[in-house]
C-alpha cells in the first residue's frame, strides 16, 4: 500500500514538473514566434488551436459545453483577463525584452493575486510568511525594472511594464475564476480560449493583416508548440492535477516555472541575465516559494 502511494506521489510530482516545464517553455516559444508573426496574430492562432484541441478532449471525455448566454459572457470576461490582454502584452513585450526576463517578471502572479485578494475580496488571511513573500517578490520586480529605468528609458522599459501588467491581469483572472466552481474545469478553459479567439481573430485581420505575412518555419513551429504543448497539453495536465493535488497544491508550479523557464531561454536562445536580473530572479523565486511551499506541503499531507 505504501509503495502504491509512493508511486502515485512520484507520478503527480513528475506531472507537476512537466506542467512547470510546459508553461516555462512558453516564453521561449513566444520569443521565437513573434520574430516573424505579429503579437495579435500569434495569440489569436494560439487561442484558436488550443481551444479546438480542448473541445476535442472534452468530447472524448463526454463533457458538454454550457450553452446559456450568461455563462458565455463570463467566459468572455475571463478570456479578456486570462488570454486576450495578458498574452498579447507578453507577446508584444517579448519583441523588446528577452524571454528569460519575461519569465521572471511574469512569475509573480501569486504575489499580485494575494495583494488583490487582501484589498478586494479579503478571503485570504494575512500572515508574516505571506507578507515576507510579497516584499521579496516585489523587491525582485522593482530591482529589475528600476535598474533598467536608470540605464535606459525606452521601449524595453515599456515592454517590462507591459509584462508586469499582464501578470496583474492573471491575478484578476485567478480571482474571477472562482466563479466557475460549479463547472468542470475543462469547460471554462475551452470556453475562455474560444471566446478569446473570437475577439483576437477579427483584431488580427484588421490590425495585422496576417495574409500578408511570410512567417519563418521556426516561428510557425514555435506557434504550434505554444498552442499544442504550452496551452492545450498544459491545461490537460493542470486539470488532472487539480483532481489529485487540489488547487492549493498545484501552486507549487509557480516557483518551479521560473528557473525552468529561464534555463530553457538561456539554453535554446543563448540569452544571458545581468547580475541585477539574477538577484531579482532570486528575490521573486524566494517570494513566490514563501507563499506556495507551505500550501503545497499541506496538500501533500492531505493526498498521502
């Protein structure tokens, strides 16, 4: 019995690392994609492909999508917060900053989520550990952006601010996502992706005229990898882990994603981080870990 439990825990941990890798690798895929595909077009294709793939998975599992207008309005609002605005901002931002830096700046979602819940919903207790996590994480972000501001006030600073704004959107989406508790987790994921595609595809046609583009093979392959692996497959793993680790335990991927994402961008894109960025990375990882590791341990105890 103990051996079976140990095997199950090992499988869940392996899936957790796989999820962090898929999401961490998305920044490298985006960097390669936006080299020859404009941001709105890239994200429109990402949401459409991933949404359709999730619909196929849902049909295979016998899950039906809601058909009432009220639910689809919520899907649309979730799409704005979780994909339309943040993914487009990140894609645009990565035209001006490295994928590694985008990974670090975008990793502070749990910190902004806690700040918003503390101010708005107030459903999460404030503890010294969480306050420490907030201070460390925000210090890391301010260290990176603030030092860059001193050296260069240009498109790079605006891009970094855009990625931080995307992180705040993720935090808002996490809070609003609590309203979908009565649905199978696959439904809001697929619904919000399709709703996002419904907004982004017309915007892409009007603003970027994708039929005039000549994307490189590497950008097209990166787009497919982003949609299939970092979106559809990642969501499938995420929903599996939600059932086994719970929504609290799965937050461990938040701090695993940062070093993995940075390592991928350094290895495959040849990027390097400044000394300040390395210090900022350490602060962000420390801050996010301080807010999630105790929750992960509690979830592990519950599943053992």
